[in-house]
C-alpha cells in the first residue's frame, strides 16, 4: 500500500494499492496528464485514476477539445443507429421513475442531445441540456421542447435549477471531484427529485474487452461497480431506488458494460445508508489489466511488419497508448488524421494533426488507429477518393 496523490473520490482517504500504471503520449499542448496509476482505495475498495489533473483542467479540456461534437465519431447524439438505440432504452428507463410529462428534466453532459431527443419523443416537454461544449449545447437546444446551455456540474446555468430529475449519463466516470459534483446535482433538484446516474461497469470490463486498457484513458478517472455507485448516491443524501447492470454498444456490435442507479433526493442531504466496502472491483479490474496486457502484446507483435513512413488515422485513446507502449513509437509517422477539428493544427510526436481531407496530399499507407471504428474510417477514406494502402491493427 502507498499514499495516493489524489484522495479517494468516494471516502477521501489516501491509502491505496497500485493495480496498473498507464502511460500516454499526447498531442503537444494537451491539457491532461501523460499517465497515472490506477489504484484501489484501501479503505472502501473504490478503483480510480491517481491523477494530478485538476477539475478545472478537465472542465477546460471538455470545453476546448470535446470529441462529442463530431456526430460521426462522438457518442451521445444518437446519429448512429446503435447509439440511438442505447439512448432510447435510457429514456424508457428514466420514464419509469419520472412519469409526469410536464416534469422538468435536466441532462448534464448532454453531448449533442440524443437523450433529450428520445425523451421528447416520449412526450416530455420541459427539457434542459447542459454541456461544456458550446457547440454541443447549441445542437441539443434544437431538440423540440429543449433548451441547451454551455456549462458543467461545477458551472451550472440557472436554467437548470428546480428540476424534477437530473440525468448524469456517462458523466461521473469523467469527474475528478465526485462528491462535490453529485452534491451540485442534488442542489438542482426539487424536494424528492430524482437523479439518474449511468456509468461504465468496471466489474465487467474484462468480459467486454474490445481494445487494450480501453477504460484506462485520459477521460475516465473513476471506475464503478454496482456497490460503489449505490454507495455514492446514499452517501450524498439519496434514497437508492434501483441499481441495475446493463450492456450497451460502444460501436456496431461491440458490447460495453454499464450500470445505472436511480435515487430520490432527501431534503436534509444526510446519508441514507451506511457505506459498504466494494469487494468486487479489485479482482475484476486486475483481470481486465491482465487481459489488456495480452492484447497489447499481440498488437505490438502485429506492428513489427510496419516500417514506415506511414499516416495514422485516429488521434484517440488507443493511439495515445500505442505510442507509449508499443513499437509504434519507433515508426516514422508523416502525419495524423482526425475528424475532430479541435486537434487540427496541433502536433503529436512531432507530426502534424490534419483533417481527413488532407490525405489527398500523401501517398503513404494509412494505419487505422482504432479497433472499434475501422470499417467506418476505411469507408471515409474511400469517400475522399484516396487510394492509399490501409494497414489494420491485428490483435487476435
């Protein structure tokens, strides 16, 4: 055991065991850290990233470099059928806890408003979307019955107050100051208001492994199981109404584990149940790390045939890890291609990050830097009229 730099976001203790050390190679000027330890709290069993990045730095990142603005690659907008189906299911689940169609529902971290659109289809007429990205907030505001506002859990607009329900769908895994964030959500609620929280289920990461260390990334700094999620709500003054596991899609036909909890706010904000130690997280996260290491070794072996120079399509989490953990670090890379305009003009490992259309100026092979969206990227490459050879990551 050692003392973590970041206190446990659930119990605020610092004694922790290091389960994994995760490095990244990030674009120059990127506001987030270049690596951290994944640790398990000795006191309560919660697993989290021992990062020194502050909440203010995370808020700035989501404002300036949001990947969720791009409807082709970002989730939360429902532009892809698999993402839309996920959001439709979430809307149906939420409607079981909030039946009044005149209830005021606030979706914090709404991305491009896909959940708001599904709630609108169910007849809800008072919808508020909040997102750090002004562009996402504006898109969400176009949903019938909805208004969109730029903000975050720590900078909430006044329009979000007096809510009957607050939704935090795939938000809390991103939040450095968990308890302060959930307390802020509770203050938005009317007496007996409902909070709906959905997060990745870390106890099943290994069962749905699609890319190595997929959830040990620059954005996900908290790793929940059902016990720790319900414990967080109870500690922050919510009566826990339901805790359920579910499986969603992270990409077409790629299953992803999630867990949700619904809670009813109590006026005095006092804890509604004693905190229970989470004993599931440590062994399941260790197994996930072990299987990820096997897959990363296989990807590294597959990269042995690539001599370069090449282009890399995808400035995402897997690319950040491959540059830090495999022989891709030694391959000459002429440029990186990515559809997120926030990255354009930046450099990564000394190479420029360019929009996809820039591929026309190169003849080098293109390495697709993802295991989840390769078919879509190759299709986009051909739409652009590029005849560059395509290189695929091979893991198994």
